[in-house]
C-alpha cells in the first residue's frame, strides 16, 4: 500500500485543474488506485463491476444529477473500460470531468472526450498472427491475463 499511496501522490498534481467530488474506478484493476486517489483527494469512492460481461454500478451506488466524477484506472490499452465508465456516469446523470490512469499503454493514442492524464505512457508493437517476427514466432503462445 505504500507504493499505491506514492503513486496517488504523483498522480494528484496532474489532476489539479479538475474539480470532482467522486472517483469511479472499474473493477478490478482500478479499485486500489481509485480508492487511494479518492482518499487523498477527500472524494467519495465508488466502482463499477462486470455483470453479464458489461460494467455496471451495483451495491447501491448512485450519482446525483451533475455530480462531478473522475474516472481512475490502473492501465489503459484501448480505453474500453474507461469508455464504459464514462457512459455509466452520463446515464446516471453525473458529469465526467476527467480520466486518470497510472499507465497509458497506447502512448497517448487513446482519446476520450474529457481530459486524460497518465503517470507513464508506453507503446508496445502488435502484430497480426501471421506476421510475427521469427524470434517471436519461435516462442510458445501464452495468455497470462489482463
């Protein structure tokens, strides 16, 4: 938790231009950093979780009309879960004001219609299955998880 506390301390100055009262994080990856950003910014913390393979707010979480919400995620690759959270906020009557992430794996290519900040931007090459470099094609395929 010391590392998470420090990561939130590093992320919060990048959010100084945003005004929010609630932090929404997608489960599972965003839960720990979302809760810590909320704690340090003295904001309410809620989360969205999968139900029938779609993110939803459960457990009695609601938003008031116009409630200003920051979406916090650990790692963003294509931004699908963040987009789901933005839609959840809007459908619930809230106002999404920004997205904060620890790692942007798109190297800044993923765009949202609200401001987005990241502590780190990375880019990894991707290849079609039939166009792998020989050194990668020689390795066994594995799926370690998200």
